[in-house]
């Protein structure tokens, strides 16, 4: 069996019992077949990109966003709230031509191991599982190992009234009220004691993503 690469495409040649057959093949199918045998894992890294894992056509990227004041738009508001957010972790999983899946969680410190406990992200439009309700927001490019564009898409778009409960101990029924209160008080940092535990670690969530 011989796979030949030409400027016009790929040709597969088979020789069996003295007979030779040759026919064109789809480059995309060849790429998927080769990628299905690739396994790669960086382990925990030192920068904001925490981990890159490739298992066949499935690719997982985990990114850390340090605590910082952020401008957030709420639906119906003409101006952005300036609020401090805690450290956040985003997981993006892509697999072939399927739509990417995301998980967004809060952490009390930069993860130094995969056993770090996770907390519910204090943001609307992020479900209890960490999954993101993107609505009509366009997705970022999936080819980059950096999730900077994904963060910009998520945090730069207006937040609605979906998934607003269970994100704050002080305002358990609507995280937006807590964010508004933080801006009114001109809070410099997000109160870590207000974060609601997910009762799961990054390793446990990552294991679910790989199943």
C-alpha cells in the first residue's frame, strides 16, 4: 500500500495478487486516521495555559485567568460594571469537526496540581456544571492553544438572566446583585469566602471531559 501526495491531491495505490489499483482519497480522512493514533499530555505547566492534552482527535486545553478587575456588561445596561473577579479556570475540549465544549470554574489560587478544589464561577450564563451558555456569541478560533480569545468572547459579551442562582453565598438567588454590590462598594478584590464550592476537583472534572 502506497499513499502518494501530489499538488492536486492524494492517491492510494494497492497491490494484491499481482493486481494494482489506484484511487484518490480524502486528505481530511487521512488526517483524522493519523490523528487518532496521537497521544500527548504536557502535564501541569507554569504559565496561564495550565495543560494541553491530545488523545486521538480529542484535544483539551486548560487556561487560568488570574484575579483582576473586569468590565462586565449586563443585558439592559449601557455601561459595563467594573468588578473584581476571582481566579478563573477555563477548559475547552475539541474533537474532530464537533462543536467545542467549555467549562468555566473559579479557584481560590492558581492551580499547582490537578487536585485543586473548584468553585462555581460568579458569572451569569455559566451553568452549575461549568458549561457555558454562549447564546448567539461567536466562538473563538479552535486552532490556538491559547484561550485568550475565548476569554474575550465570554467576558466581553452581555450577560443575561440564565444560570444566575447558586453562585454567591451573600446573594444566592442572583449573582448579578452581588456583582452590582461589589461595584457600588468599589471592592478591590473578590471575596473568596463568598465563593460556592463545586465539591469537585479539577482532576475530577477533567476526567469527565475525557469520557
